[in-house]
C-alpha cells in the first residue's frame, strides 16, 4: 500500500475541498491513500475537524494522520490511517505551539507524553495501521544523519516492544 501525507495549514475551506478532491482523484489512480494531519495553528486544528473535512470530501482513499504532539494537545481519538510518534517536554510549555511543534520535538521516551498509553489505547480500539517517527527538532541537523536514524529507530523499537 502506498501513502501520500498531506497537511493543509490554512486557507479557504471550499478551495481546500476542491484541491483535496483533485489530489484524491490523482492518488486513487495510483492506488494511493491521502492522509491529513491536524495542525493546531491551522483551519484543521483538531482531529475532529480533519474527520469532518474528510467526510465532506466523500473520498474512500483518505484518512487521518495522528501526530503525538497534536493528539495530546487536542485530546481526541478517531479512526487513524497512520500515527506519527514523537515526544515533547513540559518544560517547553511556555513556547507557542508552532515553535514547539517545529523545533522542539523529542524521540519517544525523552519527554513527558504518555506514548505507551496512546499506543495501548489505539490497540484497544483495534488499530492495525502504521506508526512513523516524526521528530522535528532544530538541533538534529547538527548530528550525523546515520546517528539520528539509529537513535530514532531504537527509540521507536523500544516504545513499540514495551507496549505489546
């Protein structure tokens, strides 16, 4: 199965639906699915708003992408296509959400989010989809890419093994 992840940061809802329909048609011709991630600073700022947007589109090759940061900030859970896992620190609470999301992400296990609880909750709802690692941190570009990849893999593997 192939996936294309699409985030819509802001703009007119009707124009967004029109563009989304075009994207869904194109993706469908390649047997691809479209995932939309809610962004707290956008028009689609909660998983529920993404869910409603997807329902308005009436396309079956769509789903919601859950990012742990946005999940914990919104407190929602819905049918999920893919789950982005990353951690965050409560020490960053004084930063605005956009800065936290784009510059201060942590590997699973390095922050305060209850990621094992999130995974267990998803499993209890029969989630059998994909997990991905998304750690946006302005300091990671200073580290060798192989080392970052290894650390990311190890943190994700440890998290998933400890929640089976």
